[in-house]
């Protein structure tokens, strides 16, 4: 009888640990984050879909999801983001995809856009960086001035930002600390 109770207790412990792991494991595979809460909790929707069509050309306002041969159309305004097959996360903002490269302590995004800055060279592809304080608010260009404006009461962060040589250093990656410079500076200011 004692062996059965011990076996039952161990089995229950193994099952509960397995369930906990499933609940906290980061999302893998492609799918959509329907809300900011889904993103924070690694809950993907439409993981088993046949195809997700993002309609990126001309900043279309809809996404098509094909599940079992049926097409469902979703508005990008109602969907937080997307995870691709490389486990990279993106946020929809003004009908375009912004690559989430940092989500703590605030969000930092990378966005590639075509520019016609130099008429002699034609269209060029350029990378721009943005940030948002909580991930669901407006995206703002990642500049020292905008960071100071977004964190007006964190004067220590302002002082640390004053030590940056140029704004490109904000997104430099520190191999030793394993994080972006801007995240390190913010954490150091707290």
C-alpha cells in the first residue's frame, strides 16, 4: 500500500512539473500573438496553420491565415505580432512589421525600409531603430533625446546617456554582458 502511495505521489509530481514546463516554455515555431499579453506569456495562435500570409507589400492592413484549407482574414490592428520559423518576434505597427530585438527593460525594434536618399544610387535599403516603453505604445526613433524624453525622472539614465559617443552605440551589443548597450545603461541607472 505504501508503495502505491509513493508511486502515485511521484507520478503526480512528474505530471505537475511537466505541465508547469509547458506553461512557461517560450513559444517555438511560427504563429501570431493576438495580444500583448500573449506575447509576454509566449502564447502563439495559429501555430498549426497551413500558411500565414502577412501581406507586407504596400503595408496592407490584413493578414490571411489558412487553416485546413479555409482562409481567415485578420486585421493587423487587432493582432500584436508574429513569430517566424526562425523564432524571431515581430510587432505590427501601422500595418508594418518591426523586428523586436529587445523586450526588457523596454522594447527596441529594428525596421528595414527602402529609402531614396541618394538620387544617384537609386533605392537603398536602410535599417532604422525604434523603441517603446511598454511594447504597446507608439514607436519612437531610438535617439538619446527621445530616451531622455521617455524617462524624464530617471536623471541617472540621462547622465549615462550623456556618456555615449554617438547614437549608433545605443544598439551596440556587449558580448561580455550579453546585452545591448542601451539596456545595460538603463539597468545601471536603477
